[in-house]
């Protein structure tokens, strides 16, 4: 690659827990001869995804090529955070062949894509493509597909109600900006779930897009990298609920960080996290837990009532500290109730 060649960037978007980090880990393990750099944007002050990816660093994507921007939306802080970070990645001693950007699960991709039109970077990078991940099981269950008839009935009783929820707007904006949509967790959705999820997504799209089932992030990198979409020149074809607005807010969502003592019963903790989803409508829980008598830290990732956990690596010289990031819609965040469920 010559210095005059634009560095391709792939934006990987998708709702909370859709599998973005899992997909990037797969790409890191199968780089197809590319030297990668990764920018991870977290929602919440405790970085989990970036730490997971750094633990997978190798010669094709060393630790210094993985940068995490926590507690914010990079498309809201373009000048202060995003542009300097991209410039730093482009200035690495060994220039990356491809940059992957993992957006926050709550991010609206359109404002981020507009940032690539900034003169400081437009001449040096191009958006190769936008990959939107959708949890097939969740979409099939209709979590982000409003029942128009039911909403119309509600609106008849209360004209202050809007058929669009914050979650549905995020979901629809993500797939509308995509070049390829991956239906993740295909094994959990099953054939019928995949058909239902595909139907929901196709009904929302204004243009025909490839929709591919994926399990555990496994897909041939040649399918999603090297698209040459030049997305920064194609924004008009990617509609957003927020087109025409100069800015956007994330006040619809909020996160809290819960510190816990060492845990003796992992399954009890899992049951408590499931209670959060049922009783407090929590969308996402993630973090690391110190388990009594165990030298390795426990990585916890939850989407709704689905909780996954595994010992990922020794604590080493790091303090044994149990922390969970809890994310929900703003009106559902009740920190005292969350703490009571997790700490009691």
C-alpha cells in the first residue's frame, strides 16, 4: 500500500449484544494478509469490548493498534475524539491496511458516516462498507418491530403516544445505513426464526441488501471486507430518522456501573442478572467478576435474560475488582433497585 492509497474503514454497527465484538475477533483471527487497526466505542465508563479484543492481539493487530473510546458517542465528539484517534491510527509506525470501527450498540451510524467527509481525513481514508448486525432471535420475536395496528389503537386512546420507540429507531437507522446485514446467533433463532427476522428487516429496508445468517461471528472476511462502497459519497441512499437534524442525543439511554465484592456463587449472580431484565427492563449487562478461590477473572455478557459467562484470563497484576455495566432506557434506570438486586 502506498502513502497515496486511501485506508479502507469498515464500520460495524448493531444493537447491544448483537455480536459485534465476536465478529471482530473472527476478523482478527482471519485477517487475509491485512494489518488491522481497531477503534472501539463503548457506552459506559468501564471498557469491556476493547479489553476483550486486546487479549486477542497478535502481529497482524498488535495492542497499540486497538484504541477504545469509552463513555460517549464518537459521532458527537468528532473534533475532540474521533478525528484525532483516526489520525493517530493512520500515523502508526506500520500503517494499517484496514481499520475496523465497532460502534456503541446505541450509536446512530449516519452522523458517524458524515464525519468521514471532514477535510482532515477525507483524502486519506474511505468507508469501505457498513456491516449491520441484528440478533436474529430478538428480531424474530418482534422486539424492534412495532405492531402498527396495536399502536394505532393506543394512539386512538392517547394521541401523545408515538409508534416509534428509541430502540426501534436505533435498529432501523442501523440497518438503513448498512451495505450488508448479518443475522447473528442463527443457531439460536433456528430456520423459522431466521425467516421471520429476514421478513422484519426486509420490510424496513428501502433498498435490497444481502442478509446473511451467522453463528459465533464466523463468516469469510472476503464477504464483508473489500466492498469498496465509498459510503461517504453515498449517504443519500442511507436514510435516517434524524435526517435534517444537526445533532442527536443519547438521553434515551443510560448506564450505571455497579461495584461488587468477590462472588462465591456464579449461578446466583446469573439469576440476579436475569431478574434485572425481568423486573427492571435492563437491556444489557457486561463486565468482569472476581470469583472466590479462582485466579482467573469471569467475563459476564448479558442481553436481556440471556447471560453468558466464562473465565477469560488470570487477573495477573491487575486488582481483583468486580464491576458490571448496566444499560437500559433512561426511564428504566433505577439505580437503587439495580443495586438491591445485585448486592443483596
